[in-house]
């Protein structure tokens, strides 16, 4: 077996697992929809207000949904000993970990892509910003999984790591939130958002290369 | 050194795993200090000692999960991270390391993908651990003893030389224990190595058995 | 310049002196807490040692 | 290893040994405190008494002498922590772990000071206790990063493992710091008009600059004093059962 076989085997296994636990896997998506619905209820349904808030609301909700789903990334592997077996594989842990992160994104990030435009429409986001919203989601939701993986890997060994996880991960999410919602905001106002998208893309590429390193190191610490 | 065909039986076997002056402590408490031993092809090493004497910690250090406070471990003369160690070892711990939502076959396929060396194929391994015919059962339907045997199948599939087993006999019935001992014996006769902890009295007759007793030092 | 004028800080006295006060408090706490905790720890450890010797 | 001269190598080994470091920190403390108090007195005298009042902001600008040095220190300590995290991860040096842990609450303290003094300065200037100004927001997020480090260290029981976790987090955090800085800067220009910039004065008068620099250096000395006290506590906690601590207890008893 080769390294690429191991990489794809991890993605395949995690997708299969998500399919077997589909009720659980759908939770972040429901959560996302629910949080977005809460905003009009809280601030009132004035179209102007909602329209101007739409990029922020969608992105904050996406962020919270990602945060909620993070804990599941390594939790069951840690509990049933699969994580130990992963660490003992002769293949580089960084590559295996990247497989896990990608699988996590496919399960939790990808569905957001499908629902978000619909919700954005509910909030009255102008049609001209839809494309940009999609692009930011495509580029930046994987970033949420990559950055979040560092936080989960550090806290997976803790019995009550949930609160600490948010404290660790949310400051790291701030730039993603700013650039992503900023880009949609600009697009909604008819301005070009290329610079923000480029920055997000650069962050994604950097995170793809760099994030697996601290994640692997943190997992090694956590099985201790 | 010229290999002498006639004298090969008298020569002490060449150690493959060498542990030198290993020390480990947990929460200010010294578990063991200056522990040295070596393991050669075809040998079994049994770790004995009370609960909390550091048996599991030692095994976890050998897996690379823990770092020792002091000392070194060499596999074929190289450190664990630089050499071929992880290609040639496999570990069964307290947890089964299997996904309960997946079937036996799916779990073992994944094990196969994670290892670069190829050992037994899945069907053979399942026959060896007497789980043939359970391929499509999901792991959560298996009994505790069957899950243990599934872990043993993992060892066979990984094609490892060194087996590290932490309490492999727990939750096994008499038949399961006999089966596990037979697997260990067969592995060792083929030139494999086994390191294990157990509360159970081993009946590995005729095998070169090393015992290390870890006292809880105060 | 009298002390009163100095303390008034041109009407901004409250802001300026609160800022300096908070700073002093935080700086002092960050030094005193470890010192106090270390003394306590040393006392505990020496008690434990005496008990061990007996 | 051969790149490092033997003398330097020996110096580091000696200094890094816990009992030596513990005693050294004790011996240094009065000297450091002396220098700190001297610098502090000079800085405060220059800043609060000698320096003229600002033609725009009146006397309220005098908060600058603690706000700006504290903001500088909040960044400086974080970067220093990341350096020690790197040393701790690569060479597994215990002393680096101890210094990293010991620095976190002090850095958090500086960040807190920067936030509170910024807010106290902002009230008369902006008319509100809190304005979403780029620098203040940056300090706020930095404070969260510090708190994350402190609470992660507190949550993991095994001290070696906790130190490793914190080292990883500090390194990831230090990569995040410039990204946050840049993004917050961009965000604040997007969402609001220009605010009073407190630091970007093209030129600051020498009589104001000298006390500012004096205070900055004084804060560095304060950091040294505080970090050494914290490190001694941390060392004692970690090595409570070791021989040198026993000897120390016998000596003091």
C-alpha cells in the first residue's frame, strides 16, 4: 500500500462513518440554519437592516456551526483507540491528518455551501453578491476546518475541552471572518472584492501546508 | 565477522530492539529508572508488576506515545523515528482501535491501508483468529472477546515483526486465551518478537521467555 | 504648580489617575501573587519533609 | 552542536539547570528591582511633570506613558513566548517551557493594561468607553490568545504535556498575530471613518519621547522581575520532589 492509498482510505473511512451516523452529521447544518433564522427574530424583519447584516450573519453562523462540529473531528478516534493506530502508521502523520481534515470539511463545510445562498436570499442579500458569497464559502470553510483542527487536536484529551476549544479557536478565526464577510459586504455594495478573495486564498494555501504540522504535534501530545 | 554455520545455535541471538537506561516518571513519582533490556528475533518479553508499576507506560514509550525522561531505545541500531521501526511494529492496547459503526471487513481494509508492509490477507487473518464469516458484521454487534480477536487480526494483517500487546487476554474466554497464545507462539517461531503485559499465567512452553519485573519504586 | 493642579490634570484627573492606578494594581499583583504562592508552597513542602523524616 | 562554542554551550547548560537558575533569579531580583524603580521614577517625573501638555488633547494624553509601553510589551512578550516555545519543542529544554508558562500571565497583564488605559484615554477623546478602534480591537483579540494559553495550561494535568500543548499553541498564535493585525486594520478602515490616531503622529516632541522610552525600558525590567518570580514558583511546583529542592528546604529550615 502506498501513502496516497492511506490518504484516500482515511477520507473514504470518515465519509463512510459520517454516512453511518448521518443523523449526527446533519446537526451542524441544522444549527447553521437555526442561527441564521434567529437573527431576524431578534433584530426585527426590516429588509434594510437584514440586508446590511446578511454577510455578517451568514459568516458568524457558519463560524459557529464549524466550531460546533469541530469536536467530532478526533473525539471518536481518541475514544476508541483509532487515533493510536493512526499515530503508529509508518506514513507521515501530517498527510494522514490532512486526510481527516478534508473529510471533516466534506461532511460539515460542503453542505453549508448548498444552503447558504438560500439563506442569504431570505435575508435579502443582493443577487450580485451571491457569487462572491459562494466563493468566500468555498475558499474559507476549508480554512475553518484546518485552523479548527489545531484547536481540537490540543483539547481532544481533555474531558471538558469544549469551552477551552472555543477560546483557542475563535481568535484564530477572526481574520477569516473579517475578510470573508468583508468581501461579501463589498460585493453587495457593488465593489470589487478580488483583494479579499486573494488574501483568503493565500491563507487557505498556507494553512493547507502549515496546519497539519501543529495538528500532528498536538495529537502526539494528546495521546500521552 | 564470518558467519559460522555450525555454531549458529550456540551464538546468542543478535538483539534487534535495545533499550538502554530508560527512566520514566509520572506526576513526580518515579515509575522506573535505568531500565535496560534487549529483545532478539524469536523472543518473548513478559512485563510483570503491580498495577501502577509502569507496565503500560513502558509499552507506550515503546510506541512513541510517551517520551521517556531519560535513556534511549534503538531498533536495528537506529532511533525509533529515523529507522524502519514503525513499519515493523504493531500495537494492541486497552482500546480496540476499531470503528464500531463499520464492519469487520471495512475496519481491516483500513488497517491494511495504513501499513506499508503486507502480512496476511484479510480472509486468512480472519480464519486464524476464528472470525471467518463475520466479515460483514458491524463491530458493535461483536462480543468483547470477538473484538479482542479482531485486534489480533490487525496484528496479522499489519505484517509486523514486533508485537506490543497490553493485556491481550482481558475479556477473552479460555478458548480465546488458547488461541492468542497459539498465535504468539506461531509468530515467535517464525522469528517474530512479542512484548506483552499480562496478569494471566502464560503457558508458552518451549519458547525463549524473558521476564522483567517492574517494582513500584517509591 | 501646586499639587492640586497637578492632580487635576486639566480636568482629566479621573481618567489619568485611574489609568495609572489600574496599571499599578496589575503590575503589583503579577509580582506579589507568585511570591506569596511560592512562600506557601515552600512552607507546605518543608512541612511534608519534616513529617517524612519523623 | 559544533557550531556553538563550548564556552557558550557550557554557560547555557549551567544556567538552564534548575537549582542554579533558581538561585540566580533570587540574586538578580534586588538589582533588577533597583533599576526598574529608577527608570520608573525618571519616566514618571519626565512624563507627568516635565513634559508639556498636548495642544490637542490637553493633559489626558499623559496616559500614553503607560498605554503605549504596555501595548508594546503585550506584543513583545507574545513573540518572546513563541521563541521559547520553539526552543522547548526542538530541544525539549525544560527551562524554556518554564519561562514560557511564566510569561503568559504577565503578557496577559500588559494586554489588559493596554486595553483599560486605552479605554480610559478614549472616553474623553471619543466620548465613549469603547470604540471599535483597530488597535484596541487587536489588543482585545491578543488578550483572548493569552487567556487561551493560560487556560489550556491549566486544563492539562500532566505538566510536560501541558507545556508541549502550550508551546504549539503559542507558535500557531504568533503566526496569527500579524494576520489579525493586518485584517483588523483593514476592517476598521472599511467600517468607520478615520479616528484619532494616537501613535501615528509624524513627530513627537523630544520632551515627550524621552519619558516614553524610559517607561518602555522600565516595563522591560518589570517583565524580567515578574517573569523570574513566576518561573521560580513554576520550577518549585515541577521539581517539588527533586533533590535540590530538598536541599533548599533543609537549608532554610
